[in-house]
C-alpha cells in the first residue's frame, strides 16, 4: 500500500497515518480471513467432541463456603449482579458514544479553534481523567486483592526456593 501510494517505502512513508491505518486494520482483520480459509481448506475429519475435558479431575470437589450462604442468597446475588450488569452496559455504551462520537464531533466537526486557556483546561481535564482512570483500573484492584496477591507471591517464592 505504501509503495503504491507514495512510490517508495521508507521510514517517512511507512510512518504516515494512511499507511499505519491500513497496516493496523489489515493486522486486526487478516486472522478472520486466514482462520476461515485454513478451516475450509483442511477441516478436521472428526470434530473435537470435548470428551477429554470430562476426564479432567476436580482437585477440590468440596470447596468450603466461608459465608455459609443459602441458595436463596446466592440467587439474589446473581440477580443483583445481572441487574447491575445491564446498568453498566448502558453506561459503557453511553460513555463510548459521548466520548468517541458526540464530544469530538462537536469540537472538531464544527471546526472549533481552541483558545490558549481552553486548550490548557482541556489538557488539565485529560490528565486528571487519565490519573483517575489509572487509580480505578490499575491501583484499586491491587489494593482490593492485596491479601491474595501477597499469598500467591509467597507461594511462588517458596516454590522457587524449594528448587
């Protein structure tokens, strides 16, 4: 694509937006084509029937129930999570539409020219957004699961030390 469009392939032409867009779309979508073609060219004579999956033994069949939850409480929890899942999906779709379509379209689609103070505010907002996102997605799960992480790391340490 780059050689056809620019006549030469070098660092400048392969780093252009059009070349990177075509390369990334090709990298993302080509497995769909390759998997389909390879599957159609040489299909398995006997499809996998997952019998070997049934042969896997459960290590601890009698898992303890530390909360001593009843079936009704578990079902209530599942219903509650299902309802919250619907809400989260709606919020995620709404945020995606707002942040990726409506907001940029309103800013760039109208050919709005940033003033220096507006641009400064925009950058500050983006930095705050990134920091809060990192705290929620990166740090909070570590804090919330600190005990589990600590025990896993301790077990890994003892396992390595045993050798």
